[in-house]
C-alpha cells in the first residue's frame, strides 16, 4: 500500500496482491479507529468489496455513492486520503463520511440512510445529458434498504431502464437466504450474453406465431412458469419485478468472484442489483463477535477489544430507558417505537420486558411516526425514541399525521444538540426550530437526568403531542427519584433571582448548567444575574418570562440549537408582540452547518461555553453602563 500512487494501479494487480492490499487496509483502519473512534465493523466488512470495485472501475470517471457512509473508510484510503487517514473524525481532519468538498472521489455527500440509489440514478442521468459515459455504482446495506426512499428509487430506476449498478451489501442475512451454488450458477447464466439472446429469440419466435391468441397464451404460460420457479429458488425475484437484473448472493470477501462479475455486467441492458454477502467486522475477531458494539465505537484497545470508558454518570439515554420502563409498568397502553436503534435509543430492555408492546420499524422514520399516529388513534400511548438528526426525515408525518389530528404521540428526541465527531450530518440542532412551528406540539428540554424522568411521566399524563429533547452522553450525576416529583405543566423554574440584577438568562436543556456557571463568573465581577430554567420551550411560561424581563436591562437566551427559529426566536417574538423593548442576546448555533470534532471543541467553536458567554455578556453590560 505504501507504493500505491493512484487507485487505477489496482487494475493491474493480481489476486494475491489485491488480497495483501486488503489486509493492509484493514490494519490501517483498525489502528486508526482504535485511536479516533469511528464506524469500525461496517468498514472492515467492506474492505474486500471496495478493493474489488477499485480493481475494475475507474472512479476518476465512474462514480460511486455509499449509502450512509459507515462502510466507506477503505474507499477513503484508496482514493488519495491514506496519508491523512489518521486525522479521521478529528477537528480539521477528514470526516467520517463521504463529503463532496473533501475529495472528487466522493461523488455524493451522505450520512443519513437510504439515499444512495436516488442519488446514483440522478448522477447517471446527469452524466448521460452531459455526454459522460462513466458508470455509476450505488452501495447500499441491507439495513438501509428498509428505508422507503430506497424502494422508491429502485422503482424509478427500473422504470427508466438505465444501466445503474446497485450493490446490496448484506451483512445480516436480512434480505434473503444465501442459496449457495445454485444461485451463483444462475448468476453466471444471467451474465452470459447467449442467455439474454436466447431469451429474446424465444419471445420473438412466440410473438411471430400467426395465431396471436395462441402465441400470447404460450408466452404468458412460459413467463408464469419462469417467474414461479424464480420466486421459489432465487432471492432476487422482488428486484427483477422492479426491472433489475439480480445477481447473487456473492461472497463479499471473494475478490476474484466479485471482480469477475463487475467486469462482465456490461452484457446486461438493464439496471443490475448485485447481492454481496459480507461479515461485519471481518478480520478483527472482537468486531466479528460483537458487530453492534463495534458498529460505532470510541477509542479502544485493539489487542483486547476493550473499549476505553471513563467513569461517568448514567447517560440521558439510559435514564430514558429506565423511565419508559417505569411508565410502562403503570400505563398498560404505553407502547415504544424505534427506527432500527433499540440499543442506541435505550429501548433494548423495554423490548425484553414488553416484547408485545415494542416495535422496531427498521430505518423508516416516516413510517415509524405515522405508525405511532395510528397506534394513538387506536387508543394507545406511543413513545417514539429517535435521534434528533433522524427525526428530521419525518417532518411531514409529525405535522400532518400527529399534530393536525392532535394525537398523543410522545417523541423522545435523543442526541439533541451537538453530537461531536460524526459531524454536520448528525448534529441534532434543528428540532426546536421546526417543531416549534407545529400547532399543538409541546416541547420540553430537561436541565438534568432527574428532570428528564419527571418530564416523561408528565407528558404521558396528558392527551397531546409532545417532544422531549435531550443531549448525547452522560447526565450531570444528580440523584434520580424513583417516584418523580410532579412537574407543573408549562411552568419554568427560577434558579437564581436577585433584586437589582442587570441581566436575566433564560436557558434550555444542556445550557442550564452552562448558564449557572456563567452567573457565577459574572457574580465574581460584581454583576448579578437571574437564571431561569426555561424547560418548556412550547408553551412558553409567559408569566415568568414577563416578570423576569421587566426586572433587568438585558435579556439573554441560551440553547444548543439553531438560532433561526429556535427558543431565542420565541423570546424575541414575545418581546415584540408585547411591545417590550429590551436588549436581547441570543446564544446558540448560527446559520451554518457545524463541522466535526469533540463536543467540547464544537461548543467552544459555537461560543456556547461558560467562558465565551461570560465574555460577551460582560462586554454588553459594560457597553450599556
């Protein structure tokens, strides 16, 4: 690998050289991810597939689109980023996902699921219009194929009959059973031009029979027999029904077989789906044994597989998981829904304790939300646990199917705010802004893990749509009550109030602790501050807001979300609507996508640390004196 100058050099390598290269790439991925964290198991599983692709296609002209991008590390290494791969997911380094601005080999930026086939089809047609003869390959996992957009794209591609190449990376046997030698033989037959020529000649012959009724009946009977047999023995009948030629399953670690297929698909005049079967974590025993654990992983000891974890309080995800179980024990109508992330959202234990009340929809957030709406319309109390960045995909369903019908669906929004190394595609900074526009939606954000528990109990006592958003990672380590304190609906919490205070800070969620720290820094300078935990973003506690605003010269809002349309905007609207003229400082995320880096680095970058907020407030107070 050290002597590899360009990706096209793989075209001239023999099989043994390609296997050696694959081993070196695995070692580099393992060494790097053990230091930086990242998506280890998916990328190890696609090394051989990536090497086979690069040994046949020329991605200077051809294009490849990776779905989600969890599995694209080998692609990054082979496409000129080997020497900077050690900077993976670090601030200023290369991203964990394909990104168009990072490399011309990244044909399309990704990070969310089920987009690759749509994007690849668009690239293919654009190439045709621009007279570019390059091929386009979409690589999609079996999990991503559960997303509705993937099937919409398959349907469209089949209709257009464009020569799109879709590679289904099946690492869980969730699409179809591997039928071994028979399927491989059928793939060989389909790749043979004589097969397609004979098929066409037979159809032409039958249609030429001078008795049309008889000819059509013969052809119909032949097709019925062919499709019936195919459905019984070939796992790709669904794809062929959508207009694709289906090849596979193929061993995704057999470079020779994959090279042979990739180099011969020009014989087909249809879109083609190649089904490869891979093993997540291939080549690293701990990741092969525990693929979910090593799917997205922090730093770890590569010799033992032990993941480094500092002692820390329980995470918000864990507290939510405990709370929803406690609520389910009381409320027999409570059901829980996840979109393919029972562990990531804290619902794994719920699924074990209440299997008949737990639903995993797969990577299908739109369906998950409307499904929840249907459950609510049927008299149940659905709790939908989804990461903030993925809930964006169900905007219309929340608006149209939940809020418009005033259905009591509870959204528990994990990873709200800045999430760190996964970067712009995964930061959950837009939920406050878009949810706040929805009539009838209640929005809450806890200051700590105990308040999260209180909030879940509170929203489930009401018959309205509600969303609780909470950050990634550990809580503050506060004691969590077994029986939660009754939370007064819509009421904010005044944490600090001083006669003669110059500024009131209204903070939500993760920023409440920061605001409290800011107040201490200001008080050390002789500047007294009122601090309010504005835990209800919608509805606003207009009484406390009005009372606190009137006491001070300056009003500040703090939120770990976008400034456009967020909590600060709600306060600005209140001031304007009520004719209140006050200096307003809004602390949040500006109108740009935030890069990747550690969470602390990004909070500092966005000016959301106690020191940065303190300095800005101090300047404003000195200016106003």
